[in-house]
C-alpha cells in the first residue's frame, strides 16, 4: 500500500503493527497509533509546531541524568503518573493510599539503625518521625524495609547539591522491629518547586502554572508477601496542598507535624530547641498476581 492521506494513514499503520507477536505489545501499539493520530487531527499542527514538539521531547531527554529524570517530571506535571497510580491501586480501600514516586528517588540508599539521625549536617528544625507498618488487618510486619527521603529546609534534595550522588543525606532505609515499628530523626522539609530550568519548566510557564509542591516526606515500604507502597506524608496547612504541581496530594496523607518545646523527646533524646514530630502508621495490601504485574 502507498499514497496515504490523512484519512487512510491510520488504518495503514494499524495493519502494520497488527502482526506483533506479543498480544500486549500489539494492544499498546494499536491504542498509541489511534490516539496519537486523533490528537494530531484535532490540533492540526503546522510544520513549525510539529518541529517544536520534537525539539521539546529531544530537550526533555537531554536533561535526563543519573540524578534528574525530566521525563518523570513531564509525566508528573501532566497528571499521567497519578493516573497510572490510580489505575494500579484502584482496588485499595482500607490500606494506606499511594502517590507518585517523584524524580529524586535514589536506589540503594544506606540502611541505618532505628532512631538514627539522617540529616547529616543540614541546618533546620529537628524532626522526629515514628510509625508502624502493618497488614490490612492490623498485624504488625516485622523486618519491613522503610525507605525515606525528603528535602532540606530550603526545598532541595541531596542529589541537587551533589550531582554525582556521593553525599546522600535526608534519605535512608530502616527495618521495622518485632512490633512493626520504626523511628528516626531528621529536619522538617519545606515546600519546593520541582526543577523548572528545563523544558518541563517552560511548559508550565506556557500553561500559566506554578512549579511548587507542598512540603512532604517520601516513603517507600516493602515487605515479603505484600505490595510495595510508594507514598508521601504531607505537612498540614501547607499553601500548596490544593495546587500541587504533580497532583499527588490525598487527604489521608496529610498530617500535623506537631511542634514541641525544647526538652525530652519520646526516644529519650534531650533537645535544646523546639522540634516537630510526625507520626504515621502505614498499612500494606497483600500481594496478588495483578499487583505483582503492576509493580
């Protein structure tokens, strides 16, 4: 077949991909072609606009490094990451809700002992975080891995300061005790703008949007026989809770970071200045065939 026009090209491409040996690849390819062609027909781009679109995607790829994932930012800011998350976890009810991973996760963060201070030498308001990991029925999960990371008081992550990833602070992994509990010290995170010095930032500006995220602590929790949970806990009262640039806020994930005067903390530590406390108890879904495929 040849001599395609705007009315015949879509069917021709669909016929070409129909021979894909893998059924899932065929399904995805066909849907991609249909929706992409419909998008082009709807907006009817000029050649110059099409070239600018290609340049935008090219620049997005060029911004990606070992510590910055511009395509994740693009997915997040277009609501795609949260849509995928909502589809994947649509079956959840009683367990802790999930949200986006974000672009600053670092694999293999150091594992440290319960009660450790992971802030390094970062200045900021001391923050004591404690909680528990349990199954949906409330049974404590011993030995669960609790992976945490968050920004500093100026809204920056460690990898934004150390581009080779050699100085990891305000992130670590913990194992829960026999009662499923964990705790650690750090500093209170701040609201921050997602990196907006690249193509995603230019897109937000063109759309009349701000790049800010409300203050939060990231958690990724894993336990054998249970679904991996990726979530945040947000600071109550933050000005960006209703306009999060990546659409990640859920009411169940908002908590007061309670202020305390100088003095003794729950773990016996004595502080000479005010500090805040975050307490959150997480529940995990049991693993299933569908969940395993989604992860």
